[in-house]
């Protein structure tokens, strides 16, 4: 082992633990990954207008393709034990677009087939970027001002959906449900306690603990939908293009490609975090392979009618906690995950998570994403230029979220689509301000100014 970081590991990348430990470590990866993704099919499926059997099928496909993507990455991509799962950015965009669909007079069935093609195109762009080594050029667009604004705008865009789900609004065709609100408060409290006060392993599965407690509490409250135990068979291959033949929508394609490029920052962050954890420098070509395989995973997500995937940076946290970086348990975990995706009963079980529980867990999880956005802002100098870029982005993007559909009547469809999506509008505006209208090179310190910049603080 090459350095002090390596010496703290029980098993490094190239070592193989005993069989019994390998199985235990693989199951640990499985529990950790399920805790981070179990509720995503439920919430996304509800937003896209799927019924419980369709949500069960979505959960089944998500498990299968997540396991397959993880296996491809560890064998042929960046070759690190980093699990692939539904990207928060991707499923956030899915929910956002679903909320916008009625105002754009787009049926949810058509939106779903639009998203299939959007993910395939986004995946192809990432494969091209990774194969041609254009990753650095693509990532240069996403400065801390852009990534910070994107994360915060996404949280703002989704907050209404989360709160409505936590209150149970519309669950039975009515308004808020006091029992759902009580259940949501309990779940949020449990997840916060486990995340902030629990032991290291407890913190790593705080989401899973919240789901379990919420599920138990939902039973006496009468909010558990029940598991549809009657399934078609013991094993079933995932159905390709389950949402129908892919359809073309220029706005969806633009959104998908930009989302795919944004997700690259997650991949880079995940690899860097793993480098620090294992104490080994990852070759530059590993980044390119990782990007190309993430593109392949997104193509599979489009074909498999699931949410786009991304390497979870939390993988480095699990390796740091367990001190096991070996690829062998991870490969076994990826195979088990794919096999679970072939068992309809597993998907049926996940589809029965109570709706308020799912939204409550995601609300708490998104606190971290908003926090990451604020942390990106702290990397800026926060001078006048930064104030205007951030201010214009957040104010205009949030304002666009509040526009009623009728306010955009009469303008071209693509413009109506962009302006109706505050998240996308703010993101594009921030990129334009950062690189075109207010580029940093025009605001660099001038000679003779002692290298100081205007602090921009006028209170």
C-alpha cells in the first residue's frame, strides 16, 4: 500500500477479502444503496402519472439498470467502487417537467416518451464527450456560480411538490390530510436525528431508518397503501421503452443534454472523493472512461424508461467508514442488485412505500443539495459581479416559477417551454451571464490596483 491513507484500509482496490466477509460487505453496499434510492421510483412515478403496478415496474427497472451501470463502471469505466443510482438532478428535472406539463398542454404519457429520447440523446453526448476527451471543456461552463444557482433553484422548484406530498394534498382527491402531516413530521424528525446524532453507520442509513419508521407509523394511521403481492411471475426481464415509442421535443432535448452535462460535476466529485479516501491518484483517462460509461448508463436509462443515473459521491463515505475499498464485494453487490431488478415482487414491495414518507425523506435529502449549492457560493469572491449574477439568476428563475400558464399564452412553444421552467431559465441565464455578458476576465483586477477587487459590500 502506497501511503498513510492506504495503510488505514482493511482491503484496498486490488485485494480480495475472505468469502464470508465479501458477502457481508456486498450486502452492506446493497443496504446503503437502497437507502439512497428506494423512494425515487415512487415519487417520480407519482409525478409522471403512473399507477402502483407501473411504479412497481419502474422500481424493478431502476434496480436492474442501476446494478448493471455500477457493474460496467467498476469493470470498464473509472474502475472504482462507486455505485450508480438515480441522479437527484435527473429526477428533480423529471418532477419539474411533470408539474409544467399541464400548462404546456402536454399529456404526461407524451412527456414520458419525450424523456426517453431526451435521456438517450444526453447519454450519447456524454459518450462523445468522454470518448473525445472534451470533459474539461464541458465542465468549464459550470463554475461555482452556475452549479450553486442550479442546486438552489432545483430545490426551490421542487419544494412545492415536496410539501404538497408531505401534507397528503390530493391523495384521495381532497385537500391536506392531518394524518399525513403528522406522519411527515415524525419521518423528518427521525431522519434528522439519525443523520445528526446517530453513530457513523446509523448516519449512513438514516434515509432507510426514516422509511422503516414511517412505514410502521403509517399502518395505524391508515396511510399504508399495501403491497400488491399478486405479480406476473418470479422473474421478469425489464421491458424496454416501457413508456412508449420515444417522441421528440426540442425543449426536452435541450433540458436533458444540459442536465447530463451538469451531472458530470457529480462524477468528478465522486472520483475525487474516492481518491482522497483510498489515498491513490486516479489516472486522467479514468475520468474520460467514467464519463463515457455514465453516458452509456443514461442511454440505458432512456431505453429502460427510468431516471438518469450518476455515480453517488456517498460511495466514498461508505468506503471511509468501513475501510473496505475492494472491488470484489462491490462487483458482487452490483450483480445482486441487477438480480433483484429481475424479481417483480421486489418492485411491488418498494412501490408500497407510503407517499408522505417518500416526500418527507426526499425533502430532508434535498437539504444537503441546497447546502452544496450554498457551499459553491462560498467558493466565489462574492464581489459586485457575483452579486449581480447570483441575484439575477435566483430572482428571475424564481419569478419564472411563479408565472401562471396564461401569462405565457401567445408566444412560441419553445419560448413558452423555457420561460415556464424557472429552473431551466435560471440555469441558462446564469451560464450566459457568467460566460458571455459578465465574463470574469473583464472584471479582473487592473494593474496598479494592488491586486484588490471591489468587495462589493454596500450595506
